[in-house]
């Protein structure tokens, strides 16, 4: 059933945000969300084949029938790069320990590369320096802090238009060493775009400043998403990555209702659902299973990539009236979409970390690795496997 369409509420409170009921994964729709128009695009040729960037590794993955890659979100180390660097080094260690097609081919950042407002001056300390030893290419979608232009705290007023730094560093017309001798700029086609890789297709979206694909009344990115779902190869796994999560049980943000509606509209119109949806924005790891139209789809929040350099900055989950967090395996209850069938499978609200994804011809496996603040050993504390026919097999493993 189509979810309720968000719209300005005349009865919305004037002074305070309404706290969501326990186990409600979708925040209340906003009366007037801030939307900054991204740079113009004609919405064509927004696909990038992986073989254009790393032809040898793409060929190895295709021949071996296996592609491994990393995903991290909210990585910008504005508070210092210690945590971001620890996560980067943990990913590097995984690559060093692997052989052949088991090595991660690239890193995909799910937004908020640089805090607070994505200024080009912040790319060296928050991006290039922490990742100077990461051996593969780094792709990204933009997050709210990559596109925002609002003054934050004592920051001086911005001198660049929205997304200037992101476009310069990730959507450059050609690869150049503008900021670092170790890593050249990336040549993605736009702020939302599709990566065509062996065994997996990744559609990356831009959810702007406050969690919407298009300004109210607009349909540009919405139509592009539907078109990409329809033309994506049928013989690969399909991932959708969007910075603002559709669903989240954290106390601070919650899921974005505009993203919920935009994704479901596109999935229903294209008559195709992805095998998983990945997000950031919320600084913790959460994994849900959504059941819709007979399919099982993991929705994974992984915004624990480095911004939160202290346990207090990890977004904690809602608690009940006895101060207990959600029980793993319980179903959520959404006032926004009463028909939502969504189960809380696992979460980590204590540690930074990253996702490692493995695609083969038959399965897509998503693992979460925790990188403790204490410096203790990196551990795998979650795993889910999805088949081509959208059946989920999960394990909450450590080791």
C-alpha cells in the first residue's frame, strides 16, 4: 500500500519537535524542509562503469565471480581524525590480509565526507590525509553536510556555493592531484549517479540538506531513479544508497519520511525493488529487514565511519519507559505507514566501524565491522546475506 504522502501540517507544533513513540522508525514530516538546488544536470549519462576506473580489478572480479568493496558513511573527521583514521586503517588491514578477488576493490562513502559545510579547504584534513594509504579508488554520494551552506557555530560564513567542494573533488572532469599527491580527484558523473560493476549495480542518490530527493513539487531525481531501476542489469544485484535513512530508531533523527515516499514510489513504478538499501546520517549501525510484495530487503544504516570520535557522539537508540533499547528481532510500529512490515535485526550503538560487502553470482553479503574507541581488536558483529530472489539469511557473528 502506498505510504502517506508528506505535506505541511497546519497543526504542527511551533516550538518543539515531537518525540516519536518507541519503535517508530520514521520521523514526523517537516513543514518546510531546507532544499538547496544542486548544480544543473540534464539527467543523462550519469552511469560510470567500474572498469573505466580500475580495469584490472574489474576484470579479476568478473573472472572470479566475486566483488568485494567497503562502505562507510559520515566519515568527516572534523573533531580530529583519530577515529576516521582508525576506521581507514581497519579497512586497509582487511585488504592487506586478503588475496585476489577477496580484496576490497574500492570504498564507497555514503555522504558527509567533510564537515560541516563541504568546503574545499576541509578536504585535505578530513578526506585526503586520513585515506592516503587506502589502496583503491573512493567513490561517494553527497550528504547533508556536503551540501549545506548554513553557518555552523563559530565557523566563518561560507564562501562557496552548495556542493562546490564535493563536485570539485568527486565529480571532476578529469583526475587531477588538486589537493593531495597521494590521491587524484574522482570523475563521477554527478552528485547522484550509478556505478556499474561486475555482479552489482549501485544507484547513489542525493537527499539534500534535510532528506528529500527533490524540492516539494519537483520530480527530477525521482524520475531519474525510476528510470535507473528499470534499466539496471537484471543479472546483477541492485543496491540503493541514500544518505538520509528511510528507517532509523535513533533518538536524534529517525527515518526520513520524504525518502520513504520517494523510494517506494520509484520501486512501485519501476516494478523493481533493490536487494538492499544502505544509508548514513545516523551515527550508529542499525539493520532492519523489510518485507514487501513477498520480498525480504535489508535496510542498513551505517553512519559510524568517523565523525563520531567519542561514544557520546554515537547516536543512541530510543528506549522504552523502563530505559530499555529495542529488542533485536522485534517488529517496528509506524504511525506514518501502518502497513510497514519492518523488523529490527541488529544494531551497534557503541562503536564506529564500516561495512564490507561481497557480491557473487548468487548472494550479496553485508558484514559490519566494529572498530572500538578503546583500540581493542576490530570485530565482525553482524552479517546478512541476500539471494537473487530476495531471501535473507542472517548471522550476528563475532570474530
